[in-house]
C-alpha cells in the first residue's frame, strides 16, 4: 500500500502544476482580446470623428429639400356641360391636344342671334345711305334754287334802278305803276332768296343728320361684328386643349358635369423638374452659383444625381409665409432662417428617370464647398 501511494503522488503533483499553468495563460489571452476589441472601437471612433470633422468643414448638406416643377392648372373659360372627356389619370399629353369638349349649343344660338342683328343693322345702313343720298340731292336742288333766286334778284334790282332813272321829277318815261311793279318784283325776289337760302340751310342740316344717323348704324354694325367674333371665340372655347406638354394629374372632370369659368378641371405636370433646397442661413457663406451638388432622392435609393446651384431666393422662406413673424413685439427669439436655393439637375439624369422624378419628392442635397465656383454640370 505504501508503494502504490508513493507512485500516485508524482501524478497528482503533475496535474496540479498543469492546472496552475493553464490558469495563468487564460487571463493573458482574454486581456489581449479585450485590448484588440477596444483598439478596433477606438480606431472606428477616430475614423468616424475624422469623417465628421472633414464633412463639417468641406461639405454642406440639407434634408429640407424637395423636387419642384411646373404644375399648370387646366380650367374652363366658359360655362357649359361636359359632353366628352379624352384624358385619363397620369396620361401623357402634348401641347394642343384635345382634353375635353363642352356642349356648344348655347354659343351657337348666341352667334346666330348676333348674325341676325348684323343683317338687320346692315339693311338699316343701306336705307340710311339712300336717305343720305336723297337729302344730298334735295340740298343740291335747294342750292340751285338759291342761285336762281340770286339771279332773279339781280335782274329785279337792275330793273328797279333803270325804272327809277326813267321816272323822276323831270323825266316821266315810264309810269308810276310800272315803277311800283318793278320795286315790288325786287322785294319779292329778296324775300324769295331769303326763303331759298333757309331751305338750303335746312337741307344741309338734314344731310348732316342723315350722315350722323348712318354713322351710328355703321358703328352698331361694327359692335355687333365684334360681338359675333367674341361669340365665335366662345364657341371655340368649348374645346378644352392642353396648354403645355406633360402628364395629367388631379383630374376631376367627368361627362355630364356643368363647369364654370375658372373652375379647375385638371392639372398638367411637366417633366422638367428641379430641386428646391432650403439651406440654413449659416450655410450660405460657402455656397456659390454653379457649384456641383449631389442629390439623393428618398424614393430612389442608390441613385445619386448630379446638379448645379442655379440661383438663390431673393428672401428667406419666412418672408413668403402667409403670416410672417413679427419680431418687433418684444418677445424676440432668434431662429436660424432658411433660404431656398434652386438646383438644376443634369439633362441625362432627367431623361433616364423620366416619369420617376415628380414634384414633391423629398431629397438630400449635398455640396462640396471647396470646389471651383465656376464648375457647371450639363
């Protein structure tokens, strides 16, 4: 028994020694792993901090940006009942395409009424022109009669002078009755000339009145023709056409509905869009017209578009608000204002994403401020 015990003691000592060495090596490996992980985290934090510092000094960005575009409201210019609708939601149309038609019956009846009034007025003009010609003829006759009366008066005056010379206190070549008759003829000629002149003046006045009446009728005809032209234009307005090329949106027109002038029936959105980025006023110092801009559209992840700064708004967004803030009330709180900046996208990007970029989409605009100011994107 003593021999077996002595042989077992070395084995026990060896196992205890191995366990001690293992216990000493395990903390060292764990410490190295912890240091490795801490080092990776420190390097990552350092890299992230360096990136944040670099981007804060050399990049300006904003998420307060969206796509903008031309949205043209389409409305009726006259009232009427819709008889045909030739468009559908999101349909592409070209400028001048027929979109809808209104019932033209009312405008046709109005045009026919005005045409009938024109015909009546033209007949009245013809009659007035005949009356003017007749009055002018009468005025001519009156003028001739005045000339005739003047000749008769001249003859009567000459006769009266001759008879007066032949019948004096010394000479009695003619009788007193003959002298009285000649004097009476002269007086009659004077009265007749006065009457003829009055008739001529009356005929001339009638000529002026007839000419004025004819001019009034002709003016009425011109007014009626203008009204007819307007009625014809109103008839043409029954055809509602596309004012520009684009795609249909906000369609509310239906067959059978009665529309009023100015009532919006649809909208046409053009494909040419741009970015309106609201940068903080503290970010504008390093922004220049023509700088290149990276644009990321939320609806198209992974697609990075390029644009350029086109122009800056003439005032901050608060100035265009419906109720701008009144900073003179005594409770002023300074708030960083934002200024809209227009960013124009590249033509190839607009062509490649035609129909996918629509006004109202949210975007992220990023500008590298250390680029040359004259850089342009085409």
